[in-house]
C-alpha cells in the first residue's frame, strides 16, 4: 500500500462525506479506487507493506531500500510532526495484538491430530494458571505421567515432543515442517527415536520429568517462545542429555529463532538432528558439549 493509494482512499472518503452533507451524488465511489488492490484485503502488518519506505523524499532511496531489506527493525518509517505516521502506528498495534493472541490462544488441536501426536498436559488447569505459575508448567499429575509412560518407547536414543510454551502461533507455523525433518535426520544417523507427543501448558523444564519417565538418552522439546513485535511465530528447540529434575539450565543446548524470517523449520530440523547426533556421541549437552 503506497502513499498514493492511501491518498486516494482519504480523498474518496472526504468526497463521500462532502457529497452526503451537500445532498449530491458521490463523484468518486471508494469501490472505483485502483481496482487492482482491495483495501479490505491488505494486511498493514505484512512484510510487503512494511517494506515500503515512509520517509518523505529520502536523500538516498536506494541505500534506504537496501537497509530495510537487511533488517526487520522499524526503520524508514518517517514521522508526522513529532509523532509516528498513522500506518506505522497501526502496524505496531497489529503486531502487538498478534503477540497477545499468540500467548493467550491455544494451539489448534486439529493440527495436533493431523501430526499424529497424542496430547498430555501439565498440572496447570488453564491458561491463566500457566502464565502466572511457571513452576506448575513443569509438572505432571500421575494420569498424564502414565499416559507418557504407556505410549512412548522406553529408553529411546532421542525423545522429541512439542509444547505450546508462550506462542501457539510458533507451533502452528513450524511444528508440522520441522518434525519430519528432524526425525529423518536422526534415523539416518542410526538413532532410535521415541514416539513424539504434545504437551499443553508446558514450560521448558517439563522436559526433565519427561526424560526421567521415558528413560531417553536425549530429550528435545520444540516450544513456542515469548513473542515480540518482530514476530509472534518464533520457536526454539531445547535439548538435554540424560535430563533430570533440578539439573542446571546450563546443561541445555538451545537452537532458537526458528521461523520464516529466521531459520526456516525444515533447515532447522536438519541442523537440530546434527546437533543431537553430537550430543549422543559426546554424552553431554549445554556447556558440557565440546563443539
């Protein structure tokens, strides 16, 4: 959406208001504006719209364009007096709303079914408790522990599971693509992979109890990260060798920034499989893993 198109919309609205007040027909119906673009279908927070420079008469347009292509930071947005331009402010509010939705909404259970994952949940009874009690998001009741024990392959080389964490959108955007890539990469190394599953209301630390229940050598959780205004779809993989409840956080290996604007899911899956292979070989993870 360029400035010329925005100006067309504004002029059409003003003309419509004026004609209504004067009792005259509208000379420029909004539906007649630039028919190739439907304003109702434009996502003001999309990458394409954000890539349009909003600085009036920049000194070096080419340099500005190159800079904007190399970062997701909000540069080239210009200003309206001492304030942000309307388009920039609307995009900020849209990104903030997307981040809130990602935290507060649950992962679509249809996706979980389509991926063939069975579902368990931590002791958190709802989303509010999950957000306010991180400690409970690491624990399971006996029924859910038995579900994991009965359905997972005992003592596998690698146990992978998916968890919502703090971003449902991260899981919906990446999980279906990363899991096959990881599994294929691990099996090609001759590693025995356990039955994957999904943990609702899960924190990273839940992997420690899962490791104890399954007896896996390596446990890996694919989890949604806290969203920011840059993206609400960032996922990370936390990996640990022989994880135990209460172990130091430094013993986890982390692969982060998995999303379309960072490392794409398929590429990340292959890389994580390679890292896990090294962890199994060295029998260590986190700061203990020698690269």
